[in-house]
C-alpha cells in the first residue's frame, strides 16, 4: 500500500516537472531590441552568462549578424579564440541572393574583399555589403582591414551607433589597449548620445579592467585617462623677443603625489645683460578621481631673492551640459615670466581667478593679479569654440577669442596705466591616431587695441599672432616623447616686449606606469 502511494506521487511530480519543462521550451523567444541591447551590454563587459543568452539570440534571423559579431568578441576575449573564429552567420537557401555577400557572411570574405578593392560600385558603395565584409574580416582576426572597411561604411551611414561601437571594441578585441584607450576617449568627445555613451563607458571600464587598474567613470574634467604615475624629464627654452631668454632643465613625477625639480639659466638681454642661475623644487597633489570634482595644491621653493615660497591651489567642479567651474589662486616667481634686474629677481606674482567651460562651445577666465609694487590688475579671456569637423581621429575647431588686460605702470600712485583689448579669430586642430600619436595645434590672430586710461597718451593698435602646439609620440605602452611650443609675433615688436608674450619650446621624455 505504501509503495503504491509512493509510486503514484512520484508519477504525479514527474508529470508536473515535464509539463513545466515543456511550457518553458514552448515559450516564444524574445527577439526584440531590448533583448539585443541587454545581451550586447553583457557581452561588452565580458559576462560569461551572456554566452548562453547569445546562443539563444542566434535563433533570431533579424538579429543573427549582430549577435554573431558580439558572440565572437565574447568568446575570443574569454579565452576561446578558436570557437570565435569559427562562428559565422548560418545561411538558409534564400537568405542571400548575392554569392559574394553570402560567402562573406559565412566567413569566406576573399571574393567580396577583392570586389571592394577593385572599386566595384555594386559593393564599394553598398553599405550592407561593406558591413558584412568588415564584420567577417574582424572575426577572422584581420583587424586592420576590418577597421578600414568599417570606416568606409560609416562614411555612408555616419549615425550608426551600433556599428561605431563594433569598430571601437575591435581595438580591445585585437589587444591593443593603448590605441583602444585613445579611440574611446576621442569617441566620448565627438558623439554623446546616451545609448552610445553607455557603450563607450563600458569600453573604458573594460580597458581599465584588462590593464589591471580600478574601473573609473568617464571624467568630463580629465583630458584623457590617467595612469598610476608618470615620470617626465626634459629641457626647454623661453624667450620674449630680444629682451629675455631662459633655458630650463627639469624632472617631474605626477602620481599619488606631484614632485618637480628644475634648474634655470636666466638672461636679461635688454636691461643689465646679467645672467643668473636659479633652481626650483615643488611638491603637491592633484586629486582627480571623480566625475564631479578636481582638487590640486602645490607648494615650492625658488632660489632667487628673498620671497622664495610659491605655490598654487585650485578646485574644479563639473556642472550640467558639459560645463565646469574652476576657482583658484597661485603665487609664481616673476623671474620665470619677465626680464627683471638682479635686485628684483625675487619678485612674485600673486593671483586669484575664476574660470571654466560653458557647455563645450565656450570657455572663460577672469584673473586678478598683483606684482610687488605694481597696481592690482586684471586679465580676462572669453573663448568661443565651434568644432565643425569631428571624427574618431580628428577635430577641427573654429576659435573666436577675446581678451581684456590692464597693464599698470610702476608708479607709486598708480595714476597711469594702459587698457588693452584683443579681438581674435583662429583655428584649432587635434589628431589622435591609433598608434597613440596625439597632435594639437592652435593658432589665433588678434587685433590689439591699446587705450591709455590716464596720462594723455594716444591710443594705438597692432596685430598679434599666437600659435601653440603639443605632440605626444609613444614608443610603446610606457615610454613617450613629448614636445610643446608657443610662438608670439606682433606687427609692433615693442608690444611683445611690453606685454611679456613668451615664445617657448620644450622637449621631454615620459615614462608612465
């Protein structure tokens, strides 16, 4: 009796289990956009559970090509490169009429690539064919050619965020994390739609994870991702027309703490013809680990004169709409900025300032300065920027700067000084290449209007050209050559001398870890 009851209950439970299993298997597969987005997000962070989800979505004909690509990425990045390269689109008899495109979907890209290279208009200008080819090349490990084809496709369909993400993640897939970091950083500037921004953020996090670094959020304050520490050594020359020349050798470390030491040879070419040797040393920190704020403070010692202590303190907070606000102040040796007689070589410039960004299209800076016996004076700048060319490698910007400057005279009663207004126009260009090269050039031409506030002198005007540039050339993931420069030229050379417009060039070698 007991045995019979036990068997009846066992059969009942088995029937219920089978019924539930059959119902689950009979449940319709969700092939919607939400399922695809969820899977892609999981694949982009290398979630192992996403492998099974992708295997299910491969049964959705409309999603198959995109899922195959991310499934191959996921398999490859989690140690199954053989399975990744073997993964291709499963074709049905009527799934593709064109044999070249059909073969490329199935992994045999050779014939389609040959037609595209031959500029056959049926394929070279066919966005669908180009996308099939780019994906096939990438899955087979031909990353360079695959990216070339992706770029051609995106010229035809520039707003395709999903394919742009495939292009970006191909750098991670290839294992070139330095280039990947550059590409993701650039992409975060030139396309900021929320769905795409989240894919870029996941890419940044994955790069940090693969490098063994803590994951960080995209920082609107930082220009680029920051390594654990960077050691820089170099030399440079600074000049003001034919009145001032300074040669400098320096070494600096920026990491958990910032340390800098430098030696200077300063020549007064106009007043006394004196040559002085000076040294400086400073220590401080730059805290920049959040999307919401940045804090920096440094203190140092300068060897000339009696007032030897200098330093700076600043804080930056991020606001809405890609805006930010900065407050700060500094004390800086004037001998590093202007020609001075030996008895004035220890003079300092004290300043407080407020500045920031107003969206991505404008920047402002308001600074109040005091230099020894000079009257307090003001320097303001408003810069409008319009990036009219933006891509994954290039940014070209129209620049419209305006400056306002009070130039006091060394008069104890401060009864005469000059007001200078500069109105300019210029261009900016930045290129970030896959091999890590980073080049920035900015050039502005100003019309300069000089108006005496007191003293009865006549107003005057001139033209001023200011050009700045910076180049970073990496040798590998750790070492890089850095160069910066500035050129100041005026129609009236006396204006450059009077304003202290410095031209300089600096070369340095950096090591990041």
